[in-house]
C-alpha cells in the first residue's frame, strides 16, 4: 500500500534525502541545472525551509510504501488567467531506483491530484526534458497533454 502526504517538519530529512539524490543524479535535470541556477544542497535546504514557512506557495509531496520513503515531488502554486484560478507546477518527480516499476509514481500523482482537487486547484503543469521519452509516456498515460510551447528560464 502506498500512502502520500505533504511534507511536515518531521519529514524534512526524508524530503531532503530523495530530492538531493534526484537533483544530483538525474541526467535530465543535470542537463539544464546551470540554466536553473542550481545552488546544490544549500539551495535545497532553503527551499524546504521555505515550503514549511510559506505553505501558501506550495509543498513537497511524499510517497511511502512498506519499505519507507519511496518517492517525492514538488508542487508550487500559480494563478492561471486561462482557468481563472489556481494551477500547480509539478517539479522534481522522483521515485527511488529500487522501487520503480511498482506503481509508486502513479500512486504519487493520483493521490496528488485528489489533494489538489480538495484545494480547488484546476490544472497541473509539468515540464519534460526533450530527451526523456519514458517520462513523457508516463505523464501521457496519466492524462497529461503536450503543449506547443518551450519552457525557458531566466535566473535573476
């Protein structure tokens, strides 16, 4: 059984563990990390503190199975003028390597979708690296659709 919940102060170490691994090892993230302005572990620590201090901005969503922490993702809220309400930006989706292919990613996002519906969020946006067809297929299988856009970043 897979259960998911928002990160609280007692789960910061779990969130740090899995997100640090993702941000330091994922080849698709690393291909763009300099454009993102990656600040390494210190940036991650600041972000986790900010999620706890300012929950109105978003949260870290954690998935647990019988073996403990299994996956995580990050949600940041935005106001969408097209839907006239809240949208969620989905980032840093990660399932531990030894747990992949067991439905954890699907459960993570399905339970996230239900949580966001309770919060009156009308859309989830995600970016997929152009060289990551596995991620693209995963999101499409869940109902995400491709936009005719290219994501860009400007570190200020």
